[in-house]
């Protein structure tokens, strides 16, 4: 996707070229909202498939990541699991594709969060069962 530079209120923002081509007159506030939305990853709906969620939760490392995210948002490099950073990134990708985890951009960091409300809505009791499980990983 190509970007075009526009200036709003003494700040330089990058807008996707679709907005420039459409020649839509955007207010500075609306432009900032669109940029913020474009920085968030596409987050699939959790309710797509129970089998996808269960498959994503079938790995002990991913279960540990979910348990850590239940305590609060975490940056990609701040998980205390016994695998490499590349493996953590892979596991986060699997959890994100299943709709269990979401990611937002904060500066140069990618902040991961557990999609608690969606999980509770689509799969009542599943998240609590995972988090309250006493079986060691």
C-alpha cells in the first residue's frame, strides 16, 4: 500500500493512498481515528470456530502465554516462557488467528491482550476453565 503525506495541525500523518485518491475531505480528528484503526491488526471474530480455538489452546506454551495475558497486556518480548522470541512470535500469531489474542501498536511496540469479553461471549466458561486449571503445564 502506498502512502501519501498530509499535514494536519502541525503534525505529519501518513494516510493510505485510497483516502487521497477518493479526495475525501477529512477532519484532523477523523484522520487520526483512521490512522489509529489502521495501526491495529485485523482481529478475526472469536466465534468463527470452536475447533480453531481449541487447536490454538492445545499447546502448553500457548496456554502459558494466555495465562500471562490474563494478568494484563504484555509486549511481545516480555513473556517469561522457556522458548525463543521467534517461537513466542509464532505462538502469538496462532493465538491471534484463532481470535483469542489481539494486538495493538504502541510506538514501536506491539502490545498483546487477551480478548476476554469476546471469549466469554462466544465460549462461556472456556476461558475460566483454562485460567483456573490446577494442572501444571
